[in-house]
């Protein structure tokens, strides 16, 4: 049992479900839009959060 699963089983289950969904198929989204600066900053923040959880 991981730390996230013991601290917040609901969030851990949601993340596991999404990981399984992504492993099971491919989604192709046709788009020519660029990410907004806010979305890019949120992505950087998520990397920091993930690194904090894993390490």
C-alpha cells in the first residue's frame, strides 16, 4: 500500500482508474491550438507535486 493510498484512498483510486484507462487505449485529438500560459504553468506545478509525492 502506497502513501497516497493510505492517506487518501479515493484520490488514489481515481488516479489508478485514469492510469488504467490510458494504458487501455489511445485518444487522438485533432487540434492546432496552443496551450495557454496558465495551462503550461499548471503542468509545471503538477510535475513539482508529483515529484514531491514520489520522492
